[in-house]
C-alpha cells in the first residue's frame, strides 16, 4: 500500500465549517484504519473526521423544494384556482386600476403591482379583488 493513513498526513474530509470536502491533516486516529480527528488545512478548525464520500449526499436533495410551496397552502381555497376560474368566466376587458375609478363586481383590473385581478364584493369605498396569489381589499370610487 502506497498511502498510509496516520497522524500528520493529509486526508480528504468534509469540513463542518467550510461546508466543503477539503484537504485536512490527521490529528488523531481511532485505530490503525480509522481517523478520529482532523484539522482543516483551509480554516484550521479541529473536528471529527467525516468521510467525504458519505457526507452530504442525502442532505442536499431534501432542501430544494422550499421555493415551490405556496405560503397560502393553509387556506381552504386555492386562490390561484379561484383566480383562474373567475378570469375565465368574466367577459370584461381589463382596465388599469386607479383609486378614483368606480368598479363593479366582475370587473377585471390590471394592477401595476399585483397584475390582473377580478373584482368581487364591492362596497362604497372598497373593492375586494382576487389576484393570482392573494385576495386584496383596494380603495375605489375615491374623489380626488
Ligand atoms: Zn475548514
């Protein structure tokens, strides 16, 4: 065997601080074949030896779904579905949103920030609008 593992030798280990597989110096051995402690050649931190081949293969996979889970998942109604249904039903042309405009139920407004939305629940001064990701109460019919 060419390379023997023993204290003072370099070995590839997963560094818990750098979060990378890096070259480490063996500081202590458990027995003749297994490494107990290593020192990271990059950040100089001492930690238990972590075999780079088994380190984080499973860990990195579970994390990537986070961005896809909608925040509104706890609500009973799926807003996106409701929005789509309402948008398909309505025959109104979309109009830009302005607080001085007066809207009625079923109107489609084009909001600069939230995008297209369908008016429901009209009150004297406010309208409830279904947007793709949220239902918002907006002001309308306001005298400027
Ligand atoms: Zn390190």
